[in-house]
C-alpha cells in the first residue's frame, strides 16, 4: 500500500523537516503521497509535487486549515487513512500536535519520534533522553508515526513531477479557535535546519551577555540556540531552546558555550556532526560528547574568536 506524509508548511513554503520525513518514507515504499492541508496553499502543493520520490500530492485547501489546528486537520487524515499502510509526520510541534489526534480517531497506537526503520512493522526510537534505543514492533494495519528528522537524510527538493489532487476538508470543527501568533523575526537561519548552531547556557550570565553569542553566530551565518537553563533564566526566548523539551538539532557544527551538558540538553544535539564546547569547568559533562573542547572563560575565548574570524 501507499505511504502518506503530512507536510509541514506555513501556507507559502514547505518546511525542511518534511523532506527528512519523506526520506524516512522512502525506506518503507516507493508510492509516497504528500498531504498539504492549509489555506491558499497552492504554492506549497506545487513545491511538494517537485520533491524527488513523491508520486502524488493531496491538497486540502480550506480556510479552517490555515493555522494547522489539530482539531481541523486530523479529520482530513482520518478520511484518507484506509488507503495507506503508514502515515508519517515530522516530530516537530506541528506533527506532534496533529498526529496523536488522528491516531486516537483511528484507534491506533502512534509510534513517536522514530529514529530508524528496521522493516515495515519495526522501528527504533530514543527513550530515557536518548540514552537508550527502544525497538518497537506494531501489528496495527495503519501505522501512524512521527519522524525524528535529524536521523534521516532529506530527499532532494527538486526532481519530482507528482500529480496534484484537490481533496475536501470537513471545515471548522468548532472545537478550537486560533487567537494570535507572535513570531520573532530574524535574518539567521532556522534553528532546526541550520548547518551551524551556536548555543549559550547559564554560564553566559544574562540577556545582555548573550549578545556575544549572537555576534559569533552572525559572523558564522549560524542559528542561535540555548540550554533550558538559559531560557528559564530569561536570557533568550523559548524558541531558542535545544534539548529534550526543546528542539532537536543535528547541524554540521554545534558550538556549546557556557553549557554544562545536562542529559536533557545532550538529547537535543548529540547527533551533531562536530561538537565544540567552551566551558571553564573541565569536568563539565559536555566535554564527554565534544569533538573539540576548550577549558576557558567564555568571556575571554568568545570575543577573541570573534576577532580572529
């Protein structure tokens, strides 16, 4: 049977996590359909049709789907479900919000945050903050899964020529309403898609001091991240948080500055290709996972690094 991937988007652009999810779907089969549910989302459907490996795009264009409310999007998935053996979504806020509701309607046990595919029924997923990997086998006829994008290679955004089919939605369920959204605007790359991430922790000391992290990030064209301790202290917004309860990243280069390396933070970044740590505590746990470590005061090391770049 076919595989359905729920596309994450903002009604104008396809999010990078969708390409990783399609990469996971390709390990399950060759007939991959992508569901684009939104409002005035024709450009997204066109982009999805060009993705390598996609055979069909299903476009549900309805005003009720504009903000991706789970109560309105999940019924669209449920209506389509019986035609698919697997339904996948990115393990992002978007996917984690919608897919559990669809699974409940289908009386199916969702498998969350899969990091590897063993076969069509068997999957691996991290547990205990990534310190162990659980192998899960499902006997459900329809398997709903969220995919940890950092462990699957993305497919090419170009090269496909899938057909686009318009499908109907059920409209507004009346169970929830969209209030407003406050987005921080930045010229830096998106945290989960950036090739370089510079993160600061409690050791940075204040929101004002965080500017040295941001200055380094701007020089390297990097995204800015933070530990939960830095976020809880109010140094940076919540959407900077990397870790078990934040965002999972796997850039080519991850710099942890003033971050001790608590297990919850490591769960969100330990798959990075190269990890660099700067901390004045030589016994900090971050050095156990770092490829390169510098025992130094960040207020001396980071400005000097900025000068050298």
